[in-house]
C-alpha cells in the first residue's frame, strides 16, 4: 500500500522572510530558539530573520557545525530548556535545519538521541511532543524544510537518519533572496544535492505518482538553472527555480532514496569534513548506471524520462552529462580529489549496507556492487 502525504504549509516568494512572525503566531510559538550557524550569522542572513520578529522574545544557538552532531544537538537543547523556549526556527542550510530537528527530539524526549534513530527502530518513539519547528532555508539543497527526516552524526561517529512526520516543520519559509549571497561552490554543491534527490526518488520503485511528477519537474528546474545560479548568484529566476527544485526533491523523497545517499551518508560519517551534496554529485553517475538494468526502471522508462527533463538525447547520456556538469560547476572530478582513500572502502561499504536508504534503491546492492561504485567514483 502506498502512503502519500503532502506535507506542510509553505511560503514561497521573494521577501517571504517577512512572514516569519506571522508563521510563529500561527503555529503557537511565542519564544523560539533560533538554530543557525556561524556562516549564516556572518553573512547577515540571521539578522534578516531577527528583524522579522519585532517584539518577540527569542534565544539563539549559532554553533551548528557543517555536519550536525549529537553534541551540537545537546548544546542547543540545553539553551532551549534554559531559556524557556517553546519552539524552534532553523535558519540555514540542511545542517541547521537537521540540527533543529534533533533539538525538537532531544528537548522533549528522554534518553540518548540514538534511541530515536531510524535504523535503531526509533521512528515510532518520536511523538507529538516534538517541539514545533519553522524552517527557513538559506541554500537550495537538502529540502529539509519540507521533509520528515534529519541526518545527524551521533556520538559513536555513525551518520544516522531520524524520521518521523512529527519532525516535518510546521511551516517552511522559502525566500530565494536569502540565497543571493551563497558562494558559487556551495551553490553548485547544494544544487547537485537537490538534483540527486529528484533523480534518486524518481528511480525508486515505491508507488507514489504525485512524487514522481514533482521530482521530474524539480529535476527539469534544477538542471536548467544550476549553472546560471552558480555563475551569477543574483540571477533571480535561476535562484527561484533552484530553490523550488530543492523543495520539490524533498517533497518527493518520501518515496525513499537509494545507493547515492547510502554511500554519501556512510562516507560522511567516516570523514565529516566532506560535503554531502558534493558526495552525491560524485556518486550519481555510477548509481545511475547500476540502476539502468533494473526491471522497474526499464518498465516505466524512468531513465528516458529523466533524460528528456535534462534535455538529453538518450538515457545513456545521463552519467556523462552529470560528470560534465560537475566539471562545469567546478566540483571535484572524483572522490580521490576530495581526499578519499581506497583503504576506507570497507568502512564505507559497512555503513552503506546498514543505511536507511540502502533498502529503497530500485536494485539491491551487494557489498561488491558498492565496491565497484566506489572504485568508479574514485
């Protein structure tokens, strides 16, 4: 049986940040903890959010690391409780939003965070006590503002997923103006993350026709606009479409993702300095080739439909087109350029096989399959 759920209230437009106080009042947040990171604060984007909260009391946690950790979640949850907050506002990329989702659990539920991880059977343990969250994305990548999941590096160094409909933000405020100052390399990496979401979820065998339509449209928008947004960060149309592609990818990936993400989650746990979106860009060509012979992918002509959305002549052109796009965007040519070592493979494969995205790939991957994908992507 297919379960289809769409999803949360979204304010999407240039200048939408001005609606932040209105959304707090709508969802019943009177004193939010604002979760962000040093880069967002330094860029002046945090101040734009604060300016949109006239007369409201708030607290700020601005130390989210580039890959959110259980330690950061604990520190933010301590501020939440000490300041008497009753809700959360995440201002930033996927790291800040996922950190805030971790706080939504940790500040309202007992026990260690790992108790609530998906692969530990923790999803049913996340209840409606989770703190309400409003998400304000400042990149166009993870789409966490409209998703039920968070990815957090826990104390034992595993990079784990946390999934519950109680973690879906009560509101998403998608303001493309907040991405105008995003550096070119981060625009490229987060944009490829959004494209990976659209592609992987479209290839998934799970039945969700609305998600398929949303993903395919998101892919078309993202692919057509990522170069323009990277080249000219103030291109309004490109920024609008790239933010929409990010949002759409996450609206769709309730279907599930696949080997791209099982590998990037695992490798991100092995070396937390590696950027998740960049890793997805590195793995996409190999995983598309791996999935090409899958019965469900062939039956529904999924690669052909993706190729059409990307403006390509045939499905066989997709892997090389992704590599060419990565090169034009200034992303690495492969994992080796990012410092990944072949002797890491066993640890990466072990984590990928245990990852929550492993089982939703349209073709089941063995340890040897993962080794081949890693070698091809190196």
